[in-house]
C-alpha cells in the first residue's frame, strides 16, 4: 500500500473510532472552534503538536514552520497570530522548539547553494547565533551549540511575539495572552519550560508602541 493510501484508510478508521466513542463528536466541533491556545512549533515530523500534549481537535490553533519562528516580515505566521489573539481570543501562546532541530543545525553551517529559500528562512537563526555568539562559541562541541541555540531561538521568538503590536495591544486591553517558551526532547518525549512572559511583562522601550498606535 502506498503511503498516501494508508493515510486515507487510517483517516476513515480514526473518524469511525471518534463517532463510536462519542456520536456527536463531529457535529459539536463543526459549528464553532474555541481553542484557548495558539501553538507555534517546528514542522519536524517527530514533533506533532497535538499528539505530544494529548490535545483533541478544537483545543489548539496551530502554526508550524522550520525551526518554529515568528518573523516580522512573514504574513503567514503574523496573520495566524492576529487571528488567534484578536478573534479566537486565546489565553496562551506557546512556542515549542525541539532539541536536535535540523533547521537550527543547518543554520550553524555554511549556506547551501541549492536551498536558496531555506537559507533566507534560516538567516534569522543565524542572527540569533550572532546575538549570542560569545556564549555559543564558549561551548566545546557542535552538539552543545545546537542544543543551546535551540533554547535561545525559542526565547528569541517569545521576545519577537512580545514586540508585536498584536501582543502589546492585547496585553493592554485584555491582560492576555501569556507567552510560553517550551522545548521538546526527541530522546524522552518530555517538554521543558524555558521562559514564561505574563501579560504586562517588561519590554525594552525601543520595542514598545507609543500610546496612539498601541
Ligand atoms: Co525542527
């Protein structure tokens, strides 16, 4: 059986299981989604967002890209953020990175001439490396540098979130959402919290909005 055929068959079995356990499962979900969480994660197939936190359909609004980044010129992630915060009114935004991330590992190497788009996306990780150059270069092995850059990248994405007008306005208006920076271990399946920014957290003044625009 081909991979995609297996997926379609598994889908039928899954939908049947859901209805057997709860006959109104899909009817209830079809009308409205009211997730309380926005999840920003890596596209890596080994870090499937809902599965690793045992979340059901309807629980999380999800955005995934290479190395779980929120980039200020990326309409994709920013529109997901705006919809989750301003329309769905989520209380929590989670950025979940993972150890041994291929995107992070690649960003510590020279650029690949055959992956021009990926290079541009990973350029932002190289900037995080440059920001923390001293700490990272003090580490003796490449694995240690990847490990630490995975963590620093998650923390930087939390600051990127806090620097958006979307988050600052929601903090001021409705005292939500809380921003969580997490990292997932491929070896043990366990998530560790790295940073937690509650509404109203201190933001460097150069990233704050003036009264008129906030
Ligand atoms: Co990854």
